[in-house]
C-alpha cells in the first residue's frame, strides 16, 4: 500500500506543478504558431545547446528579458536543455488547455 501511494505521489506532483505553471502563463505566445514539438531550440543561433539572453531577445521581437529571467530557473544567464524542455512542456500544456477550452461550446 505504501509503495502504491509513493508511486502515485511521485508521478502526481510533477504533473500538478506543470499544470499550475501552465496556468500562470496564460498570456504566453500563440502555441499554434510554434513547431509541433513546441521547441524553442530555433532561438539557439550558435547551436551550442543553450539559449543566451541575447539569442532569446533577437529570436522574436515579442520576447522580453523578464520572461527569459523567469524561464532561467538556475539563473546562470542561459536556457540549458533542461530549462528548454520545461518551457516546451508548459507551452504544450497551455496549448492543450486552450484546445480543450475551444471545444466547450
């Protein structure tokens, strides 16, 4: 029984966090204009695997420093692979939520 509860909690907590995080970003860019994978790797101009603030700001005129700083979880001035993956998951959840909402007519 304890193992079942532990396993449930282990998988539930990240899902709840991602849903809550997605809800906090309702004003994010239109996910329908993004690639099917919701990847932001196209912003990586020098293809080193990380996105710098400069690359982020130059990649899209709607990008803002404040949003970059929010996405840069470890505050190292770069969006590394793990941070990019989290951004992609949040964009995907926003897209799914918007798609589900559009079907409620």
